[in-house]
């Protein structure tokens, strides 16, 4: 087969296949160009999911006539010098976006440099360039793309619905808006009123407002600020952003936003660091909500390993991972016992005005006597003057009302502790809360040499399936670190000689069976530490205060104080909240007082 040189038009269309996957890819390239041009305001207008029209208007530096002519040529860019291939300091740099777009659509660019008296325009129709002409335009640049993929109609059948393409465009603009709070964005998709992200300073509060405008007010309420950094021989590295409390999670990772030097990325290293930082604080298969911005020296990161620049490669990946895990872990630990405010909001929203069901009016001698008593409730009763005194234990805990989780007032359904705070009330799940406390103690004991054991006067014999018994005996050393000492006792049985002292009296038979199931489901791919944490979590469930147990006021107040002093006590070992807080204002709203 004879080798031949491809035409420039064909080369441009091949390049377009790499750069322009869908309309959202065009929007990304054009908005990044506007940001690199120093724009403070960017307007994006799309129609037909971006296939009919994409228009990006900015107030950046603009271009002269000579710049405009070169902008639509391949491998022409103002953002890259010959010597700086590994020192990329801009979002876009390849110099292929505009000619690639022009080869498969109708492209028109109008631009005016800030110091110029008037602007210029150029058109490119399916690769054919028109002559440059003068035009009236404000300083900045307007890029208009019509009939995208008209030169490659076969590509259209691979696109999704108009609504799906519009959503992809919206996601691109949202991500870039999050990374650049000092730039104002307006997005008009034709479906509703424009989405506006107002320009703000790069302060922490303004950045959280911008993030909240994208991720929702719920995230703003439960967001923890993350900050960390350092330097090496190459230069500084800094991490900043916001992560959600562990009790705020969802089934997918669509609310995880990661940025490197202002560029949105989906990098495996960064995603892995997020999982490691949250560790056992969220259930398996769930994803925390976050927006993190990593700034590194440009020479320490390769941003050109992916055609769409969605992935990056770090020179010192270990340092990046360590920085991210350390900064996030510090923020999570500093949150202490905090739990998501979402539970309280949902609780308030679920209340309805009380209406008693209608029932037949009772009658008869027994009711007549009761009715008389109701009409004179204090007849024959010596009502003391002044305040009614509470039990001594309640009075003793009165000062606790100023504590974060308040002072105990009641236990309901033998599982939920009701406490009063200065500005509301707290409802605590006693089993979930104590389970977390026991688990954290076991982890602390593990890191300090092992969990204390208590010997059994008579070994407990537990009968199991032969395979389960073999699994447990095979992990006997790991279980001993957690305070559970067992050995084989014939086929299909194990003898338990010591149990973790933290668990106190526990159902040994149930504990051993649950641990066998945990190990069987766990496999061998995880690290020893992860396996130990998982087994410790299962043990903690057996050693915690059970639902249905009545507690004294002293026990309940002690539990609240321990929660306040224990990190991560706002969620149980399964990622569920251990308490719900209700503000007094919310309670008053339920009764129409506000």
C-alpha cells in the first residue's frame, strides 16, 4: 500500500476527533481560552444541546488582526514557548482547538484588543477560511460555532439526546466556575433563566459561596475547610478546598470535584487519596462530597497525558497523595462529633400538623367518672407552689445544657436519648453512638500495642461450618491483635479463650459467626490494617449498648460527654448519623410560631 500525505483538511478533522468529542468539549476549549485571556466575565450561550449554536463571549485581552489570522491555523498558540513543553501555566495550550472546530462546523470569531480602536472578524466554514474583515465589537472576543459536526455527520449518531448534551455543557461550565471564583459566568441554555455565577474575590468565604452555588446549600452547611501545603526542590505545593462531613455521602461520585492548577480532572491518584482519607468513616460503595483545588509547580505535573486533559501525571505522586490524605484527615478529625445537618432538616420537613383520628364518642359509667376527673384535674391534689423539682440526676446534669450535645431529658423507645441544648434539642441513637465509641477505642488500642483481653473461665465452643472455622483459625493472629483469642476445636468448631475487654459481656457465639461472615466476604485483597479495622468494626457492634436497654440519666449524660470528646462520633461504623439536632427555631416553625 502506497504511503501518502494527508490533506490539511483531513488532518484537522482527525485532530477534531481527539479534541472535540461532543459539544461540551467545544465549550470547555473556548471557556478555557477566555480564562487564559484574562477575562473577568464570560457568557456561554448554547442551543440545540450545542449542535445548533455555541457562543462564548468574554472581556479578555482580545486579538489583533494578525493574531486572529494565526488563531485558526494548526499548532498556533500564544500560551506556549518552544522551551516550555513541561512548564504549562495555562489551561489551553495545544493550538488545535479553533482550527479543529472550524474543520467540522461554521466558526466565526470577532475580537478586539483592549488598546485597538475597532475589532476584526474571521470565519471558517468546514475548513475553508474567509478573509479577515473589520467589525464593531467590544474589547474582548466572541466565538460563535454553528452546525457542529456538519462536516462529519456520521459523528452525530454517537451523540446523546439534546437534553443530555445540554447537561454535559452545564457540567463543564459549573466545574470551571468552581475553579475560578474571580471570574463571573453566565450560562444560557434556552431551557430556563440563565445560570449566573457572580464574580467574587478569591477569599475562603467567597470560594465556599461559589462552590455552594454549584453543589447546593446542603453542602455549604456541612462543609469542612481543607488547607495544607509544603515545598520541595521544585517549588511549593498547596491544597485548598472543602469536603463534606462523613455522614454526607451518595451512591455516585458526581459530587466530587477535583482540580489541579485550576484544571478540572478525574485522576485516579487523587480519587484514591480521597478514599484513603475517609477510610472507615463512610460505608463501602458510597462517595463523599467535596471540592478540592491542588496547586503545584507546573514543572511537577504533566497535563498533556490525555487528549482532553482530563487526567494528569505527577512527578512526585507520593508527596501529592500524602499531602491530600494528611490535610483531609486533619479536617475530619477537627470536626470531632459533628454530624450532617441534613438529618435535622429532613426531620423537620417530615413533621405534619397533628390531627387526631375521629372515633366514636365513648360513654358509660366508667367514662363518666373519667370525664369528671378531667374537668377537675387538680381536685384533691396538693399542687406545690413554685417550680416542680426534677430528679437529682437531671438537676446535676443541668450545666451540660451548654455542651454541644446538651443535657439529657428522656429516653424513648429504649433506644433514643433526647437531650436539650441551649438553642434546641438533640436526639441520639444510643446503639449507633456507643458502637462508634467502642470502635474508636479499639483502633486506639490497636495503634498502641493491641487490645486488652479478658480470659474466659471456661472456653466458649462455637460450632460453625468447616470452611468458616478454617477461615477463623487462619486469621487467629489478626484476631488476637484485636483481643479475640481462639483456636481450632475439631472439625467445624473453634474454642474462644479470651475476648476483648472493651466488649465486656457479649454474645460470643454471635460475635464469632459475624466475624466469620465478615472475613469470608472480605477476601484477601485488602491490607492487614484495613482488614483489622473492618473486623474491629464488627466487634464494636457486639460490644455497644444494645437497642432496647434502659439507661440511667447518669449513663446517658456520660455517653453524650464521651461522644463530644471522641473524633468521628457523629457517624456510626456504617456511615449513618448517630444523632440529629433540631434548632429551636425549627421546632417553633412547626407550631406556627415563626
